[in-house]
C-alpha cells in the first residue's frame, strides 16, 4: 500500500498559525520528523503520519484545543496547489464541488471526499483512508468552508450544519462561531452540509480557461504520485489530444513502453487503451460544453475527431444527447 502523504504547502499554513503566536515552528517540525526545508518546494509531500504528529504538537504548544480552526486564515488559494485557483475559477459551486471531489488527493491522500444529496441538503463527506487525528480533519473541513467563502465572496451562511467525529470540547462555542452554523460532535462521520440551492449559485470569479488550465496542472501532478498505469496513460492521452487522436504507439513511447507492454499492463488493470481514450474524450467534451464557450468545431478538433459529425455521433452514443442539446441542458 502506498504511504499516505500531504502536500507541504498545507504545513506552511500550520507554521503561519504557530508563528502568529510567537511559537517556534522549527523545533516542532523537527520533533515531528519533518524537514522544514521542504517547505521551499511547493510540489513536495510529507508523510501523513508525521503530519499527524505535527498537528498534535502544534495544538499542544498553542494551548488551544481549537488550534485547527486558526489555520485556515493562513491558507491561500496556492496552498492547495492548482486546486485552489481552479476552485475559485469554477463556474458554479456545483462545478467547484466536482473538482474538490475529484482532486482532493492533491491536498492529502489520507481522505477522499464524496458528495450526496439528501432531501434539500447536499452532504459533503470527508472519508479517511487511514487512521487520522481529529486536528487534520477539522482543519480540512474548516479550510473547505473558508475557500467556499472566498469563492462566494460572502463570509456568512456557507454551511448549514457540521458533523465531526471529534470528542465534544468544552469550548464548543468557538466551533459554532467559526462555522457560523450548528456543529455536532461524536458523530459517525466527518461532514459539511449545505443547502442544495447554494450549489447552483454562479461564482463571481468564474473563468473557464483558468479552471481548465489548472485542471491540467492538477492531473499532471497527481499522475506523478502514482505508479498506476491507468492514471499515467490518461494524462498522456490528455497531453496528446490537442495534436490529434493519439495512437497507442505514440502514448506508449511517451511512457517509455512498447505498445504491446502498455496494452498488457492496461489489460491487467481491467482497462483497454481504446476504452480509456474514449473516456478521456467524453470527460473533456462534457467539461468544455458545460464550462466554456468553445465552439463545437474547436472542441471537435481538440478532442482528436476528424470532423464534427463524427464527434456528434460519438457524443450522442456516450450521453444520449447531441453536443448542442447537452450544452443547452447544462446551461439552462
């Protein structure tokens, strides 16, 4: 099993919160087994086990049980690598949520995010993949709320309810003051609950080109974190599509493999090159139709199709709709 990791820029926010209290972060990083010089490399990652220890040491040194809630004010969009700018540039909150669910591992592989509808509420659940400390999970949820406030340019009414697995603290009012909504402790999940109406709200900083560019940066970064041949092949296809429909021979050469070896490895992973290439085309087509004003002609050629009629037939096979119908439905 691959070791769970967290991007080092997350630790920069912890350091900022510590130094605001005149606490020496260097000694705490060293005690947690973290090389503080890594903070100079925005692509570096720390093991989650060591980060968990830093959270515990930092909270203890601060003398504040709610220390995790002080960290989000030191989070900038770049703290989340390409995900922060992509979230801010998303078209709507729903669009941003899709990115958060898909790309949250750029922040930490210790948890993944799922979102599900329940009556008139949308539940965003943070599901640990390993044993975690409450500090990191609280800060992750608090940072999500903080980023949502940045996206909306509105610092009130973001969440309707917060559910934490943490023990009930003596100063629970501090939690409700930060989140500006009821907070429940000792729950069976880590969750942020919002009113469904919020997800359809257009975002003031929406910019499809910036969002798409950062999606590519994130995908490339995440591909480097894994030896998963499917992820690596997917990224290579994305990179090659703008120059035409890539062959398996071309993608294999980019991955320093023979075509036969690539096909065999994909088969072992339950995938085929042709199916994966189509999945990438469909995903990008739906993204551009939903989140950009690109013409159908541009999308056709950027996805490697020889002409618009071929693209339209493929898209209708994927979704049951023509590209124009899909765009109209998504932007209604």
